[in-house]
C-alpha cells in the first residue's frame, strides 16, 4: 500500500551537456528561429566541408571557423542536428563528427 497515494512521481532525463556561456545559452534559447539565416547556412556548409573526411576536435573547428568569419555561437547553432559531439575523457575537450 502506498504511503502517499496523492503523490505524483517526477523524473529527470539528462541529455547531452550544453556548450557555451550562460549568456550565450540564454540568448540562443530566447532567439527567434530564422529559416533563412545566411550566417547559419554558411556555418553549416563550413561544417560539412571541415568534417567531411573525419571527426575533429571542436577547438580546432572553432579556430578555423573564426578565421572564416564565423562566430562560435553561429557555429554551435549550425551544428545542432548535423553534428555528433563526444567528450574526450576528462580534459573538457570534445570531438565533433557529422551525423
């Protein structure tokens, strides 16, 4: 017999960790999605080219993106749904690969 018959159980399902500062993550969450965002399209093309042959460390990808004039925030937005992100041990580095 239940001790608290009117209680409702809740559970938390953890997903992948988010990358970025609190300010960047909040800005992304509050931003209105644009279907026709040329910067995001440029970043998606960049990711497709950079990750075409093999997975790479995200720090290397971000450095290359900045040299191409793509911000880290735009790169992260473009990576959603097209890049798998895996941690490399406990050092805080991540490897990105195309899905």
